[in-house]
C-alpha cells in the first residue's frame, strides 16, 4: 500500500497516474491536505517517504499560473521516481492519453521538427524513440485531417452496446446479446429516433465520417443492420462523406449474410478483431471463437470485396509471451490486413480481469514484464512495416501496461480518419446510442457547464445514459440534452 497526499487537487490526477506507472501492482490511497507544505508527499508500507516541494526549487512560485506549477511538480516527481526505482518510462512524465495532440499543436505553430523533439524529450523526458514516433504520426494526422471542414463539418458515432460475451479485460459499455434479444428492436427504435433528430438539426452541416462501434455492432441480426443503415441513408446526406466504418469486431458475431448487408450499404471499412491468435488466450479471456474462425471470417470478407479491413491485437494479454506475439503476428501477416491496431493491455478498474487480480480468484496466467512488452511492441512495429503499413494514429490509456501506447498502422490510403478525430478533438463528433459520448468543438471558449471555478472550455461533452433500458425509456431526454448545445 502507498499513500499519496497532495496539497491541491491540481496535482492529484497526474501524481496518481505517474505513481501507478512506476508501481503498477501497488494499491494507492489518495487524499488532499491543504495544510501540507509539500505539493506532493508519498509514503509506503516499508516506511520510505519522499516529497515534492516547489518552494525550494522555484522562488517565483507565486507568479506562476496553475499550469506551470503542475508541470514543475510533475517533472520533479518523475525525476524522484526514476531515482527511487532506477528506471525510466518510454513516455516520460506524460500522463495524458493524447501525446500527438501536443505535438500537433507545435506543428500548427510552425515549430521546426528538431525543436519539437528537443522540447518533448527535455521538458517531458519522453524517450527519443517515442518522441520521433509521435512526431511522425502527428505529421501524418495533420495531412489526413487537412481534408476535413472543421467549422462546418462533423462526424457521427453510433453505439451498439451488445457483444456475444464480455471479454475479461473489457470495461466498455456492452451487454451480452443473449440477455437482450427481446430488447434489441426497441433499442433500434430509440436509436433511430435519436439519429433522426441529429439529422434534422444538422442539415446545414457536412457529414464527414460515420463510425458504428460498440460493443460489437454485428451482434445485431442481418435484418436489423439493414434497417439501421437504410434509416441512415434516408436521414443523412452522404455527399461529403469520406469514410463509413463498421467495427464488426468479434468473428463469432460475423456471418456471410451480415457482411453482404454491410457491402450492399457501401460500408468501406470494417474490423475483424482477433486480439490474439493464441487459442489458449482466447479461451482464458472469454472470447468464444477459435483462431480458425478469425481466418475464415477474414477470407469471407475479402471474397465479398472488402478491401479495407482492420485487425486489432493486444500486447500483454494474461499468460502470453513474446513468442506467442510473434506467432500471432505471423498468422496475421499471412492474412494481410489493410490496417493493424496494436494495443498495450490496459487493465481498467471496471474490468473482470482487474477484479480477478485483486481477489486472486479466477485469475490465471502471468502479466507481461516491461521487457516482454517492449519485445511485443517492437515485433508488431517490424511486422507492420513488412506488410507495408505505417503508423498513423496513437493514443494512450490509464493503467496501460509498461506505460506504452496504442498505435494504428495502415496502408497510405487506408488510414481511419475517425480514429484520428476522436484523439485530436479537432471536429465535433455527435454520438448516438447507450453510453455514447458527444463532443462538440466550439469556435470560442465558454464557461464549462457545472463549473464552480468558472473554468473555460471549447469542448462540450454530452453523455448518454449507459443502461439499455434507461436509454430506451429516456430517449427524449437524451435528445433534449443534445438540443441545448448542438450547433448553437
């Protein structure tokens, strides 16, 4: 057990996640003590203790704004943790999920590449390798996003919160389809009502991308998918549409009939996601399909003419070794997907895997060491290169194994634009469905809704309720929530 005490809530988020990155297996108790002299104080069960105190390091502390104070405290904490553990982190002191957003901002300011790399390595202790990766991706993102109209364009996310089963590492809003078969038609009715409203108030806007995610959208029946896409075609103009993606996902939910429906409605980009090609791991994490199912489904999609197929993999799944990852990559390379997204395992608090780790019940298999994860990530990078895929987007998650990152690789003309948008927050994304989160990008900053400290923001989030029954019953309320901000 470790105890983290900060004298201001300004430091709590970054301090906690930095501490967790260095000590991933430790339980951390947090508190705020405004009377504490040090900005950050850390104590452990073994009687070790150290503090971060800015007053002794920066005499002009009183003249600093809160952002500068936080940056200085986080830098100092990182250096102390490096000395205490005798290790460093690949992304240094960065705790946010969007490092490419920081790099993109520097590019837009016209800062030369060498100065950007110097800044992020010295100010944030990011390794040279990760700094270059991040900058290369930010430059590709900038080129891809130049095709979009930020002011008059928008993207649409549609959430289908059902899955064949819930994977042990998953914390997304999803429910076993077997328990909701009698409610899927009612869910679609509510969803279509919300989509009709979005279409009606967005007539003067340009729809650039549509992303159908979840959950697993192909948990729905073929006729239900047909109904949904027919409704979209009737309600929305596709005149300015650059991308239409369906995260088909689980092979055990995909059938030839469903793929034919997607093809008939002009879906250009789909995912067939194995996560691993090791049967022992699929069984362990609760994915009720076989490696052969992945191969068969992928080949059927190719046979039907899909020429932009993504595959997702997770590095660091329980019990897996670098050799397992190499074998998985060999099998994926034989299929030849058009894009490959490689995730470093992030064990979220709400996931079954995290609960099993805490209780010790049901959990089997070791978690990968930092060295093993490095080998897995490096192998994926090499394999993607051999397939002619280049990294085009990157993001990080809380509690991510080894403090690594998720990277999307793609052929030059097959990159997923929506994936970049969700990270860079350059364009409004209107989201429909249970658990869906709308992000409205405003041209000018306004006071953050509900803020007691009069904080300003140009990004408004509008959350839909997560429970399917609640979403159906309260659909008019979900629409009303959007009405307050949508295009006002």
